[in-house]
């Protein structure tokens, strides 16, 4: 397939949640926006996400061997933009606490999954990261941020 724009447009018909994957690099927080997050297994508890092979944030996650998946709530669209941007201090003014692994758990997230990196699979220009969930929690009243057809959607409750 050679029509990348058409491919992206058609994929945009699948609604996804918006996450920020975080870890620590030399005790400093790093993170990236990811919408390719999914549950893989209940026993053992495994999740997966995809990251671009050239991503410096992915390199830090791979070296750290652990990460936290932060599921953004509908009020956090600005955080999604910030963590998707390049050449910016993504954590400037962002409140967080350490998850059990030490990876940043973003304040106000709808849910979080603290994970050990289980394995990785190179797939085209991305890597599929498989993580074993070691701890997790959710805000019962939160509503997740949803991305659909190239824009954020605010689900009604």
C-alpha cells in the first residue's frame, strides 16, 4: 500500500483512548503520548503499546525496563498535545507521583498501569512493547479522552 494518507484516514475510524507512557531517565521524568495501547492477557496481566523506532523516549523506556501507562481523562487533551510535541519540556508544570516502579503517574489520569517491560517486537517502523502489569488503579468517576477521525472526542456520561 502506498497511500499513507488514506491509510491514516481509514484507521481514524477506529476510536482509541489516549495514553501517556512515562519512565525515569537519570531520575528525571520522560514520557510520550501513545494511542496504540491495548490489553493483551489477563493471566498473566499483560498490556502492549507501539512506539516509533526512532523515538528517544522509547529508548529511555527500553533502558529503564519499566514504565507507567497513564490513561488520560477527557479534561487532559492539553497533556496529550504536550507529550506528543517534540523539543519541549513535557513535564514542565505537570503534577505527578511515582508509581511503585518509580515511573511517573500523572495526577488526574483516568487510570494507570505500572509495568515491567516483558518483551519487544520490531514491526515495520515501530516497536511493539509488551509490559507485565505490576500495579494499577483507576478513578471511578473519570471519563477517558478519546481520539476519533483525527480529533479528540469528549464522551458524554
